[in-house]
C-alpha cells in the first residue's frame, strides 16, 4: 500500500520485501507498504533509507513504487525492513506543493488565468499560467500573493477525499481529473482546501493552510504564449528573505546610506560614472592625438612625398593604436607601422598607391601571422613582432629603391 496517500506525515514504517531486481549495479525493491513518494504531478521525490541502505532513486510503475539501493546489499525476498524518509525534506515538499494549490487558485480568482503546468525544483518552484490581458500584471500578481497569504492565515483545513469518478461532478473542481488520477476501483483522489480549492491530486499535502507558512512570488516572466512565475513557500521563503535582507544591508553599507535612499544613490553614482567615462574617452582622445603628433615628428622620409612612422606604444591597446593610425593617415603621404606588446597596425594615407595588402600577405606567409583589414589599414597580432617590423620596413625600402 502507498501509505503516503493515507498520511503524508508518516516518516517511518516496517514493510516486507515483495520483489528484488538487479539493474545496472542497483537493486530495485518493491514492498507491501511504502512511505516513499516517487516524483509525480510536479512534486519532487522523497529521500531516505531502507534499513541502512540509502534509497538513491524511486520509480512508479503500474502504481507500484520501485526503490533503488546500491549493490551489494544483504536484503532478500520476504525480509521485514525499516523504511525512513527525510521528513524535513518531505515537509518542505508538502509546503511547496500545498502552496502551489493555494497560489494557483488565487491567481485564478484574481487574474482569471489557468495554471498550465507546475515544476518543483530543489531551490524554487515554478508555474506557467495562461496569458492574460491585465495591464498591470505585477500589481495583479501581488494581489493574488496577498490573497494566498491571507488563505494561509485563515488556517483552512485540507482534506483528502477518495470518491467515485461520477461523483466528481458534485464538486467544483479547478481541473478535470486525468486518467492517472483514477485508481483501479474507479475512484479519484481529491485534495480539498475547505471550499476554496478542490482539485484531483495524487501528491502529499499539509493538513492546514497555516502549515505552508508563507508564499512569496520571486520572479515573473512574460513570454509569448504564457507567463512563468517562480515562487517559494515556508522555510524557503524565509531563507530567501534572510539572504536578500543581508545583501541589502551590505549594499546600503557600501553606499553609506539607508534602505529608503539606496536606489537613488546607486542611480546617482551610475550617472556620475557615465559622465566620468565620457570625460575619460575625451581625454584619451586628446592624449592619443598628442602621441600621434609626437610620433609623426620623428617620421622617416622614404622619398620626396612619403613618410614612414614606425613606433611602438607598449602601454596602448590595439584600439588606441587604430585611433592613432586613423589620425595619422588623414594627412597625405604617410605609411604607418604601430605596435604594442602583441598587436600591430599597418596603414597608409589614401593618396599613396602602395599595396599594403600585398606586403602583408607576403610577410604573413613567412611568419604565420594572423590579421586583416582593407586597402588603407590592416590590424593583427603575432608573437614575432620584431621580425614582422623588420620585414615590413625591409619590404618598404625594396619598393622605394626599385621605384627610384
Ligand atoms: Zn496536491
């Protein structure tokens, strides 16, 4: 018998082993009675022990729970064993599961939106609800959240009914029963939270709404065809509050202010940062223009109307080198070779007929250098910077010599 359906609070039981099957290093055990809830209906599975053997996995097949423990073990058919579940975990799952019923009913009442699906995870739980045309979704969900917490405070009794399927018409069920809810006797299991929420369900529930403790929506995402809502119940909600409260305390201390003013303070600092960034960009531009002028002053004449600027700037980024090169080739007659520790830029004034792409292709084949650009500027990086520089200057002097 699946005892978890009778009483969700039973945390230990004695049971007789009905079958043992060895599968891939595990033994799958079935018992005459079990308190282990296998995952289902969005709820997570239980953890626990059979005697001293940890139950690593639970699977339900034809309404029978299969408990997996590792091999080797000493268990055999007919043994009477002690089952023990991690009740702290079970109670947490009961809180999340019961909380979901309450929240879904509140959302239905406030937003008239159906719950489409429910997933419980180790940290948080999620429901997807149907899209609604409510303009202020956040405010409407807050109203549903408030109502959910009122239902908790109202301490409503939660009962489980097993009724013939034909009698379900007499109940105002939020959802139609599915085939999985109907047992071999043609009965369905209904979770009934007073007259507030009545729904077919095979999960484990608290016995009063008060036991759920607290319900808090933590995230809302509006998607194309649905709305996804994350929420926490009970201890999970309290823990979340503690973490966020501590974080806010640290942030207000960092900004040397209080909770009421911290948002304004952060906005103000972000604005200041933007202004400073703008100023820095402008100053950097000016600095680069001086550096460009300085390097051009020590350029080398390659002919009557051609100058070579060959300069290393090890403290500058590739982007800075690019900006300097751009400034330089705005003047007529310049060939530019700029480097930092890893990168290079080669560039020329558009009025020069020199084919820098051909020179680059020739050298890059010799030294296996990566780079690319256009007819006036090429950038790249290499671990052979000095060889690259020498080769480039050599190629230039060959071309200059042959043109005289
Ligand atoms: Zn349920």
